[in-house]
C-alpha cells in the first residue's frame, strides 16, 4: 500500500503545481508574446545584456584566475536541456519513458523554467536505477555534450587555471563529463533524492540549485575572477558576483564557424561511446523518430528476410530499392586455382563497423564466405544468412579452427575484435597473419541517421535490427587488393608487422586514425565488463 499512496501524493503535487501555479504564468507568457510581436523593438531592449559579450573577453594572462559558469546557456550551444533529458529517458530508461517525456513537451512549454526543469527531472529520473544513469553519463552523454560545446566559451575556459561549474541541472548528468573531458575543478549542481538503488525523481535538500546562492556559499566573501552566463536575468545576477562578467548572446550561441567545436579541437579524443540514438533528440527530431518507428520495424524485418531467403544478387538489388546505400570499390579477383591446383582460401581482413560487415561483404561479392566471431549472441547467429563460427579466445585453438576453415574456402575476419563507431581503428590481433599468405584488406564504412547498430551495454541481439531500421543506412566497401607477398609472413615479416601494416592501410583508405586500444578497453570504459556474451 506504500507505493500507491506515494504515487497518488506525487500526482496530486504535480497536478496542483500545474493547475494552481502555471495557468497564470502561461497566460502572461502568451500575452507578452503577442505584445512583443506588435512591439519587436521593446523585446529587444528588454533582453539587451548588461555585460559585454564573451567575444570581448581577453584570453591572455588568465592562467591563475578562476572562472565560474553554467553548462546550460554558457558551455553548450543548445538552447534547451530537453534533449539531454531525452537521452537519459531513452538510453537509461525505456522507450515508454522517452515517449512520456515527449508527450509532456507541449505542456512544458507553458511552464516557467524552474517548474519545467522539475517536471523533466521527475519524468526522466523517477524509478531510474542509479547504475543506469551512471552508464548513460559515462558512455552516452559525453558525445552529445562535445558536439554542442561553444568553442568561444571553451577558449576562455581553457585559458583559466581553475574552473567551477554551477548548474540547476542534476549534478549526476554533467559532473562526469565536465571533470573527465573539460577538467573542471568543481561541479555544483542539483542533487537528487534516492531510495536504495533508485532515484525518486525529486531534488533533495533545498530543491533546485540557485546559482547565485550556491556561488556565495562556495566562495564566501571572495569573488571569482570571471563569470560567464546567458543574457537571462537569472544568469546576469549570477555572474554579477564576479570581478569580470561576460554574457553569451543569442548570436554567440548560433552554429557559426567561430562557435562550433570540430573534432580536431576536442579536449580529449572521443573514441568510444554507446547508446542507440544517432541524432540529437530535440522535440521535433524525437517526434519524427516515433512517427518513423512502425515503418522502420517493418522495413527492418523486410530487409532481414530478403537477406536470409533470397540469392545474393537479388537481395542486393531489393536492399538498394528499400533504401540501403551499398557501394563497392575495387575488384574481387579470383585468387584461387592457379594451374588447376587447389589452394587455401583467401582471408578477407575487414575493419569492423557493425555485426553486418561479413554479411554485406558476401552480398556485394555475390558469393558465400565464412565469418569467425568472438562474442555473438545466439539470436544473431540464428538469423545470420552466412555461416558463422565462434572463436574461443584461446590462441592455439582459434588458430587451428581458422586453418581448418581456410582449407575449406574463403574466410572473413575482423581483427579488431569489436566495433568502433568513430573514425578510429583499434589494435589488430596478429593471429590472422600467421595463418594465410593470401590476404585481402577490406575497408568498411557505415553511416546511419537515426539508430546505431552497435551497443556495448544493451541487447546485442537487436544490433542488426536497429541498423536496418534506419531510413537510409549506408555501407561502403573498399577492396584494397591482395597484400603483396613481401608484406606477409611468407615474405619474412613478423605477424605483428603484418597486422600493423594492414591496420595502417585500412586507416589511410578510410581517413581514420590508428590506436592501440583493444576490445577490453572499450567494454571496460563503456559497460564495466570485458564484453563477453554468455551462452544461455
């Protein structure tokens, strides 16, 4: 009986807040919008910032100074924190929680900023496991934060010696990113109530963080050197407590070349990230995703069926007609049967983008190949239209298995051992180089617009389905040609030299960077395990 009573009290509080406190604010907001439409010059004058723009801030000689700012409205170019709550709801919660948050958006628009934030926190966090939020904060949110960092603000941030962030957003959503990627010294945000291993959805203590009050409590009588904020009155009061104050205007927040942080300027390389959503989930983009879902599920089933039941050429043709962008570069030369003698099969060495790499290679070549895998779910093995053989991670046993398979025909291997979404290649296992002299490197490149077809912490059996649910997924395959004999073990090279040589060739063909990171590094970073799928 405890949970129903708590739930009823929560709903009673939400209804009271919405009906009693929001209708008047909504009416005033609508009235003011209409007034400003008739008097645009008045609106401009009321929003004019009291402090200079961040573009006027000098960067020299600030190595010993302290900067304070908010992540929302200052560090990030995005105008709303809604997309980040949507990521928490979808990736950490469920699709139903995400739909509930999206459904609330029309009502949130009428609320003031404080009540809007409270409702988004409640919907996103009520009943959410602490462990799931930690996973989202570690493996999902950093990518979207980095893509929305304001470069002008970051340049000021990087020029100072100490950085403190005050934010009304939940601390658990931003602290990991700010400390790991931006080297923030302190992060003070709204704390959330927890019961056991779950969030209640309510702020703890005194409620939402008031930035001006928190700044005074943190620094006491001492004033920070620089304060950055938006042109809102709340932020201007917050930064007025600093020795120097600068505001980020609407023009500064727009996606101009001077404010967009490109990948080469990231403070730390983003090699790994997780989550299913491949787009920034604004309300309109999320609505488009939910409208697409029924057709996307049907399209994924259709594409899987044609891949399983139809010949390769027909499956390729129908796949292209269904919207899949398949491109093949290079020629597949038959390396077998010189002088009629039977030889070992060809080893195709692929960069690894999704679990479908061997499938698309077989389809584009129009012939059957055998793929070896390390950790593949039973569901993926069942629906795979090609032969798959599981390896054991025992080097001797795996070598014997691959030798046997090569004696039977051509073989596909992805020596990275796991997928990587970003333009990086992980360290190549050298085992394959010991087993074959006829090696063909294959550069794989994929692009998706809605869903990622890989996961580290989710259900791997859904990977192919999510990839094929995209409206127009792309698969570009580049056959680099047979590796010259002098670059193989038969030519006197060590297996490690051969593996590194192929890694560099594939990286050059794709425009990627080589790394020494491994499968274990990826899964320990994203999921906290070694990435082994258990047989059940």
